[in-house]
């Protein structure tokens, strides 16, 4: 069975992430959307909240499961039996950094390769950063987030969950 991982901060998960996961799921037997810690970022949502949102969003995709990991991605890939990471790229500026990460991850676990999928043109402006800005300024994030996460996101923001 070919298992791929879609890793990211998912702070929070967007329709762009979901498109990537669905496309990866059409190529691989199983996809693990792994919510991770990016040491360079200070997230708006906790790892547990981001996982809960990712679980709600991916529930409808039969061969996609959501997981969380606060360790090294290469270690998680090895222990999950994954052969590939799937990353979305929005343009050339994404690619420089992503190629470095792909090389580091392969140094750490040589059986792990990275597959890049181009973002759909209609999603080029969609990012977690954009969603967080909408939330901060009380503007609708609905066009950019999976519909399954709208209510949960609202409750998390209101502090009613946890
Ligand atoms: O959505 P992001 O923030 O661009 O995702 C980056 C992420 C979380 C995939 C990356 O920071 C990561 O892999 N973090 C886990 C720790 C790790 O394995 N780092 C790579 C080796 S330096």
C-alpha cells in the first residue's frame, strides 16, 4: 500500500489544503494529513484544535485520515510506513524552500520522497494566513475554509470548545 503524508501547520486548514489532500488521495492508496509544529511560527490554534479542524474537514474522504505530530516529519513518515510527502506549491517563491525541505527530509529518511502538486489557479490567494486575518478582523472566512469546519471554528473562537 502506497501511503503519502500531507504535512503542514494547518493553522487552520483551508480549501487549498483540502484540494491538495483530495488530489493526493486520488494518486496514493492512503493519505495522512499530518498537523505539525512549525518552529518558525506562533500558531493561532493549538495542535489539538488544528487536529480537530483537520479531522472534521477530512472525514468525508475515505482514504484520508488526520493525525498530529510534534516531532520530526521524517520520523513520523518512517513510523507511518509512508513513501512520500505531498506538498502544494503556489509559485516559484514556495519552491526554493520546499526543495530544501524535501532534501532535508530525504537525508533524514532516504526512502522518503517529496511530490509537488501545483495549487489550482483559483486557490493561489488562499492561505491559513489569509483565514487568520479574516478571523482577527471579524470578516467571513467561509469562502476559504472547508464548510465542515465553519461551526467548529466559530465555537473554538468563542472559547466554547475546551
Ligand atoms: O504549513 P507549514 O507551516 O509550511 O508546514 C511546515 C511543516 C510543519 C511541514 C514543517 O515545519 C515541519 O516539517 N515541521 C516538523 C519538524 C520537521 O520535521 N522539520 C523539518 C526538518 S528541519
